C-alpha cells in the first residue's frame, strides 16, 4: 500500500480543492429553488468519477434528482464492492446562525479539530465522506493497486427519503449486483477511538395539521371561548409521552427487539462522559426514557421528536390573533422489527383519537425507512475492522448509530447483501445544523483507510 499512500500524500491539496468546488454547490434536494444546482452537482460527481479512472459512468434521470452510476470491473471472478453515497444536502437554514456562509467552505481550527476542519453545508454529510471514496479509488487506480471490482451509486435524494432509489434498484438489480455495499455516512466515537456502525434506526416522518376556526381571529374578541389550534397542538404533542418519557401511542413498542443485558453492557463500555456531553450541548440536564443510559436512548430505543412547529403570525412585531391552523413535523426513530408503515398508521390513528371536537386533524406521512443491523462476524465487517486497525493503530469498537439510512434495509431486501457502515465523521460535526464541519484529519484518514478495506476484503473473500 506504500504507493497508494504516497499518491494520496502527493495529491492532498488537489483533493481538498476539488471537494471545495463541490461544497460551493448548494445541492439542497428539499427545495425546488435549487433544482439547477442539484443537477450541476450531479454532473460534477459524474465528471469526478471519470477523472478518477472509472471505466463506465452514467447519469440516470429519475422522477426527482439524478442518480450517478459508475463501475470498474477488473475481473468477474473477484468480489465486487458497491459504494453508496449522496450528493444532496440539508437546507442551510437558519442562515443567521452560521459563522461563515454555508456554501463558501473555509477551514477553521477547533478544540476537537486542532489541524483544521472544513466548515460548509455537506462537508460531513455526505459530500466530504462520499468524495473520500472517489479519491481513494483514484489512488488505487493510479497506482494499479485496485484488488476488487468497484461500483458507485451516488444519489441526490437521501435527505428527502430517497423516494426514487428503491425503484431504481429494482429496475437495475442486475447492474447493481455486488457482494457488499460500502457507505461512509456515519461517525467514529472520536479521532483516537475508531468505531464501526453495526446498527441504524429506522424512521417514520409525518406532518400534522390542526384546524380550528375557519379564519384567524382577534385574540381579544374570541380568545378564551374558541379553541386555539396552537395551544391544542401543544397539548396533543405533550400527551405523546408520559413522565418517564415513554411514548404513549398504543402498540408503539409491540415489535421492539429487547436487547440482551450482555449487549447493553458491552455497548456502555464505549468512552462516554455525561458531563462532557451536556457541556458540549450547552444543557444542564438530559431527558430520555427512564431505565436506559444515554448511549442506549440514542441507539437501541425508539424515539418521538418534534422537529418544527408553526402557526399564526410569525413575522416581525406583534399580531394578536388566534390562528386558524397549527402545524408540526414529527420524526420517530425506530429500532429493529418496528415497521415504518405500521408505526405511521399507529401514530395517525392515535393522534386523531386524542384531538378535541373543537378542531380537525390531518396527518400526512412524508417518508420512512426500516432499521438495520450488520453482523460483526462477517468478512465484510472484519475487512473494515482490519482496515481501521491499519490506519488508526487500534481495533475499532462496534456501535449502534442513532440516525437513519433507510436505504441500508432496502439494499438488503433488493440486492440481498449486507452493508458496511465505515464512517469517519464525528457526532460533534453539526450535520443538519448551522456550522456543519468535517475535520481535515477525518477526510484524509478516510481516503487512507478505504484502500485497506479493499485489500483485506479481497484477501478474506479469496480464502
């Protein structure tokens, strides 16, 4: 691997410059205003794969944003790795909380990233991590060190639920045939504590609408007599959890897998200091489901969180109205065996049942996905663990992640293969938040580690 490492070292600055060019593109998939920018980013990914040496690259239009596919087959008898990533990003709002413009990447030093971090929307989720794979592939191709077949599938709708990816995978199932899917869209425990994500939670995401009077009303004339949809929505949401932070929706926990005491004990051996956790977040206490540690609450237990609420006048100054409508968007993170469509139906039925007769309720499902668990006794996981040991100098810790990547379950269902989640970000990198960033150490460590995965995977599969 010496020649690969030398190539990476000699081209580090160029890799960073090329990443910056992509980070300047506001590929916000959720906002139709950015449709042209999303398309331009797709083109940039396509050209990047071509420049890296990919033998076959093609853009596939969908009903939404394009999917970029690439492949480099060196020998049909060798194992094939399918690299998945996404080039779309979350909206940058609220813009006023960014310390530098979200689409003008800059490098700043931080306490956690003393060597510098790239501040930009998408730097960690997922442009920076996806681009590591393109550059690692380039390094292997340029030095004639690629030991496996490689396929790439880079989409532009992950941040809005990958609505068109399932149909694409079914339609192109033969083209996507592989032995393992490799994804870098997760994190490590710390820069000196490598880890591999072996589990992800699923997701049910809904929007609720509460309608009271047929128009906004004067709060002095009608307040106290007519039900206020915003107040009522608050009451309804508050009733979704009890005093122990246990979700009250009937049937919500019916299919939850009970994690063994041994696994829970092993999980809690990961380095974690509650006081440091609270300090980093600027909170004086935590609020989670009773009977579980923070590490368990954020990984093996389902959740229900309000992501946003609104209603009435939200402009500058005062407007004393009793609003006609109130809205909220709610996400439920799910654990193995919970099904997103079942949970969505349970939520809808219960939320409608607790509404007082003074209002009407609508529940609109947005998107969902299933939880996934990857065994740690497979050649795929072992190859990732060996690769991380090569570059970090220590064995990685298997952990369950709190986030959701719905396509992991999709790949297992359609392609019949497991996924290795070998991410290099940190939970403190503010993904989905203002001032998202990604450490230079992490970016380069990923490029350095990925070729070792291919090396070990090819060796383990040949035994």
